[in-house]
C-alpha cells in the first residue's frame, strides 16, 4: 500500500477542490492507501527566491525557513504526490505553484530526493470553465521531466454553483486506481 500526499492549492475549505480531495481520499482509502492532505493556505510558505543555493542542510533543504519544512517532511514520506488545484488562468493556483517551486531545494540536496526514485504523481483540478488542457499538458510534461509515474488526472468542470457541490466520481476512481495502473 502506498502513502499519498495531497497538496491542496485551494484557499476555499468548502468548495470544489476540497470536494474532489474528499472523493479522492475515499477512493484511495477503499484500497488501503494512507493519505495526508496539506492545506497550503494554512501554511506560511514564501515564494522561491531563485537563489539556487539550497541543499546544504537535510533538515532545511531551502535557505528560507518557513512552513515548507513540514511539506518537505511529508513529501519525503510519500510514494505518491497529488497536486490538487483550482484552475487559475489555465494553470495551478499560486498557492500550489509556490510549493512546487520550493520542492526544487530537495533536488539541490540530492537529485533523487525529487527526481525519479519510483515516485508517482496525480492531478486534481476544479475549474469554473471547461478547459483544463493547458494544465494537463504542463502536468504531463512535469511528470516526464521529474521521471515520476504519471498516475492520472481528474477534473471537476463548470464549478459555478456553490450550493451544489457534487461528489467527484472521477476523483474517487483515480484514488482507487493508485497502484493498479500506470499511464505511459
Ligand atoms: C483568479 C482566478 C482565476 C481563475 N481562472 C480560471 C481559468 O483560467 N479557467 C477556469 O475555467 N476557471 C477559472 N477560475 C474559476 C475557478 O477555477 C473555480 O472557481 C474553481 O472552482 C476554484 O476552485 P475552488 O472551488 O476549490 O475554490 C478562476 C478563478 C479565480 C479566482
């Protein structure tokens, strides 16, 4: 069984990304995986300053000292990382992109802390409209360059009615499929 880390890039606790994460967790739990969800909006995570000078200290891979250290600890424990995000400008939310950028410090410490090593990744996206494709393209490329298994994606589209937040069957199925199939 895998340990799964979900990085939640939504700032709305009762909206669509959160609903997708709940469905995903149910699916993953149904086949015995353990899941940790990190709500990035509750953490103090600064933007990457681009110094390319991290990796000197295993406990604090980044030169900045903030709540990213908690994310590094969970990331190191995880076999699979799920990027869960609202679609903002056809891309990740700033909250999530910030955390992704800061993961680079792990590779500065040791390349295999970020790249390869049998890791898997998946994407959950909630979108007001119907075009998550640019984000899909980025995610697929990121999986390729990080040499992670691309475990798939789920989307909830047309998220305009906050009074009618649905269960997300695709997210459930994605959670339940972890460990069962691998996309090329
Ligand atoms: C700053 C901002 C940018 C957005 N950009 C897009 C977009 O490019 N495409 C789209 O379909 N929806 C866009 N939306 C709508 C969100 O994707 C939608 O409200 C989504 O449900 C938010 O996730 P949440 O329900 O977890 O908060 C945007 C919303 C905001 C606030």
